[in-house]
C-alpha cells in the first residue's frame, strides 16, 4: 500500500458523520442550523485548536475577495471558519473520502456551501489549474507527506504571483525518538516529521520567500493544560477530537503532548510568499 492510501485508511472511521451528529444532539445543538462555533470542539484537528485557527486567519490577511485553497482540509474546520468570518471563498482538498463527505455535509448544515466546498485529491497532484488561488494553507498535513518538495511545488503552482502560503505543522526540535501512536500516524514508518530548517529549505527551493516563523509550542502547552483541567472537572464532552481519532485518542493525544512537554517537537507556523 502506498503512503497516500495508508494515510486515507488511517483517518477513515466509516461512521464519522453520524457520530458527530449524535454528539451535537447530545450537546443540545440544532443540527439543522449549525455554526462554526458549534463544531469547533471536533473539527479543529491541529494543535492549538480554534484559538490558533483565529490567529492563522489574521496572519493570512483574508478579505471577502480572497480565494483560498486548504490542502489536507480534514472535515473542514479551518475552511469553514475562514469562510464564515471573512466571507472569503475556500476550497478544501483531502485524501480521505470520508473527510470530504463529512466536511461537505457539515458545511451545508452551517449554510456555508456557497463559500466553502471540498474535493477529494492529493496535495502532490492538486486538481486545479495554475495561478488559481490568492492564499494556500497546509495545517498539520506535512507530517503525513514524505515528498514535501513536490507538495510545495504544487502549492506554488496553484498560487497566483505574490500569493501567500501558510504552513502550520508539527516540526522536530531534536532527533529524539517520538512516542507512537501519534494523532497523525500509528507508527514511525508512516510519520514524516522534519525540522523548520528543512521546511524552509524546501520552500525556498520551490520558489517561495520565507516571511515569518512562529513557534506555537508554549501557546499549545498552555491551551492543552487548560483543556485537561476542564476534562478532569467535567469529564469528556460528547463532541471532541476523540470522534476523529477513535478509541486510541487518549493515547495519541497523550503522546503528542508528552513530546511537546519534552521539547522534542513544536507546532510551527511558516508564512511564505510565491516569488
């Protein structure tokens, strides 16, 4: 099985949409008239969660006229937030068919289908013409991609001249062994975590100019501690990332937070611009 097929299989649940709808009902939400806030506990599948999505959006300088591509869009949390908050037009592309189906269904329930849409596809062969987008995002995706040079070349191809590419990935701070399973991989052979310097070198080789780097490790650790305190006091809520990660969610989240505490990895944001 190739890498991409393995990634899609890893994330496929088979019952994700019904699980989310059931959890929303249990939380007292009107599932036929949802907001992005209603879904944020389950659809922000990256470190820092909704709080960081808000900051990434600011860094992207989005407006109602912006056309944005979200590579590896998952079930659509950031894409829906960008569309709902700024009125920009967002297309998400993801390898996992179930993610695309769930993202589309939830977006319709949020009445955002006119602004946000989702297609199945690979970041290594994006199904869009050259110069199609003003912005491009890659949010916690590169850890699943071995050929980052090709990924970045594709991002540059579909961006218009001067377009911004925001990468927010888990990156290595040292060479220590990471604990598995992680939220993005069951084992080391399916994980491709690299340093920020490696990302920057590959982005520059693809034709990008690096404008900014933000290490969000301290912010994520603080948010994670607050989240654990909430769970300790009130229990696990019906709606959460455990729906996406399945029965091993506690172990996966525990391992990534352990590696963060240890200083082995950090969620790092890079903003690059097409030269």
